[in-house]
C-alpha cells in the first residue's frame, strides 16, 4: 500500500508544484473505520503554503490519479489527514507477489549494505552459559537476522577475556578438583567455582595427564589447568549456542587489545586530547568534559584497568575495522557502564550515535508455579544446556523473544512443553504444519500447489472475498514492514507477535471456510492463500531461528 501510494501522492505534489521539503509518510489508522492507510502530508505542507490543511489535502486528492480497481475510497478527515481504503482486489492480487518471491519475500534493501556489527553473549569462558546468556543469544542472533533481511552487511561477534582474576580462579578451582580426585582432603579455594562442571574438567585432566600434576601448585601447572579448562568450556559454549542455531563470525579476545598495544594507544590519545590525567597513582578519564557528572578511573594505581578502558579500546577497534553501525546486546547489569564507554568513544573522535545499545532484562524460570533457581551442574544457576534439554531449542528461542527486551521474562517451563494452542511457539508451528497438510491433501485430490510464477488472474484471486480471507491477506502483506520495524527498532518481539497473529488469522479462516471444495477455481484461490501464509510463517520462523515443520 505504501509503495503504491507513495508514487501517486508524489506525482500529485509534483503536479501542484508542492514540495516544502516534507517527508512523505504513511501510517495505519488506529481505527479501521478510518481506512487502510493515512498520510499527514497536507498538515506538513500547510504552514509553508499558508493554507488550511484540509484545503491542501483536498487539492492533493483532486490532483491524484487513482485506479478505482485498486483504491475504493479517498477522503479528507479531521484537521487534514488523507485516508485511503483499498479494494479487496488490490489486496488479493498481492498474493501473487508473495508466491513469486517465496523464501525471499520480506527482504528489503533499506539498510543499503551498511557494514554492521552485532556483538552479543560475550561471556568469559569460566563456566557454562546461563539462561540469561541464552536470552541474549536469541535476541542478538535474531536482531542480526532482521538487519540482514533489511539489507545490512552483518557480522556476528563474540567478545571475551581469557585473562585476569576470574580465569586464575578457574584454574585454581580446576587444579583443586583434580587433586581431590586423588586426595579428598585437598583444600578448595574459598571463592572457587562450584558445580559439577569443574569436576568434569578435572576428570578430563586426569584422563589426559594421569598423576603427572600431583606436584606442588606451580605456576606452570596452574597455566596448564587454565588452558585445559578454557578449551573445554569454550567448546561447550559453542556447542550449546549451536543447539540454538547461533553461530558467530568472529571471536574477539579482549587480551589482544593489551598484547597489540591498543590499550596504551587509547591512553596516549586521550592524554593528547587533554581527556586523561594522573591522580593518586591512577589514570583518570576526564568524563566531566564529556558531559558526565564525574570523572572515572581507567587505570587503577595497581596497574589494573577498570572495565572502561578495554571497552573503549574495543569500540575504537570496531570503528577502525570499518563498521558503520555497532549494535551491543547487554544484560541489565551493564546499564551503568554504558555512558562511560560511549563518552570514551566520542572522546576518540567517533560518532557515538552509531553505537546502538540494547539492554535486556533478566529471566526467571518457573515450574508448577514455583521459581526454579539452581542446578547441580552449575551449583548456583540453571544452565542454558539444561533448559534446551527440557523444552527444546525452538521453545527456548521463541520464549526468549516473545516479550520486549526491556521486560523481565518469566519463563513458564510447563507452558513451553505443552502441545496446545496455549503454547505460542507450538501454535505458530502447528499453523505451518496444518497448511502443509492441506497442500498434501489437495494434491491427492488432483489440485496441484499453486505455481510461483502464476499471476492473479490465473489463480482466480478475485474469488477471495470473505472477511476472514481478506483479513488474512492484509496481515500477510504486513510482513515486510514488520521485519523493517522490528529490525530498525531492535525489537524482535514484534515479529513473534506478528507470527502469532498470522497463525490466529489462518486458523480463523480455516475454521470458517473449506479450502478444497467442489469449485476448482475457488479451491485454487484458497490454496494460493494457504501457500502464501505458509511462506510468511516459514520466513518468519527462519528469522527467529526456529523450525517450521511440515508435520506435527
């Protein structure tokens, strides 16, 4: 509708010699009685023209050339809105476009090939991924897919650190569990990593090294324990992410920022700009000069950096690597750190507006109405692997995505496993499977699947006139715009809600109208509607990273 009207209204404005530098936009009215789509272009032009907005609107309508077979009514409403109501024929004929584009339907080029990096998960290899990491994985991967579908050149990146105090503690915990395999009385670090996964690593170490490490806790032994633990844990992280169909293009190691001298480069550059100074033996960022309330320590007096320094350096590298848009997916625990990092990015001469930060809230698991808090494997949290084992990867991804990222997510384990219309992912997938079943039945009755290259007249799409048919068609045609709005706003829940609406509209249509009837032409038109619905559901599921089964 928007692309059709954009040409018609633009031509009318050119005829009237009305420009005014306004941006031509169309929106769906909140009330169905106001038509299918509306524009406020007359209100935007009125001031520069010195005319009443309703007068301008009427002039635009009079100058438009509209095919009555496409647009049933055009009216000026309210203070000067122009409302359009399209014909049933216009909508039903668009089904041929969906069939023709098939698996590509919904893609656009509005991203213009912009080089985009989406960074997400980025957990250090000190333990298995939690369900919180899982939500971030689903959000980040789906946002990356949405941006790809809107024409962005996307790189998925995982940023991690395999150095520092946490990794040292991991190594010491691993070594202690290894020693305990031979002597149960060997002391375990007071703040060591708990959970069976440390024992699993220790047993692997024993199988690989035997008793060769039964020596004093030397630095060489600790380094070896860290290397083995890191390798095993990172392999585990990659495997569980793969179970969710999440695959990264780049793994970027924070430690490389130090070994390559980039951390020192950032300090030197900030000093040169007068934005770094020494105080009490520490190096400070002059954040007050960048609009923040107080200056921040970048390098402690001990020589240890705060989180700000490597994060600023890392974002500097993102821009130096040519990324034009940077999307960071963080948990709510990062919210306080973001202004400092963005201030540092700005201080180094980069446009912080090109860094988009998506903050997601935490996940709480419930079973039988009771909160699930801990697992044996990790000791203090439920692992992502365990969650996938219980409800399956499709339910995990869909449930993580079906609420706004800014909302706390209560994950109902019972609902996620239920095979009924109450389970949203089952409901969407069942709609796809039901359509596949209808198409198979039709073929057995001598009705072939509508051809992708068939035009509207050959498919007899004008026969689709029932309210449930038109409602479903209209919804299907919203798919490209839904992808764009979900991608550009970084709100993947818009797509899960949309697919649920499609499933609801399809089930309503199917309940009210038999697809395979005695009338062959009507049957073929309804089969075209079914196939178009199947295409949209499949494409949407692909973006969400879940399967679209043909049988359930």
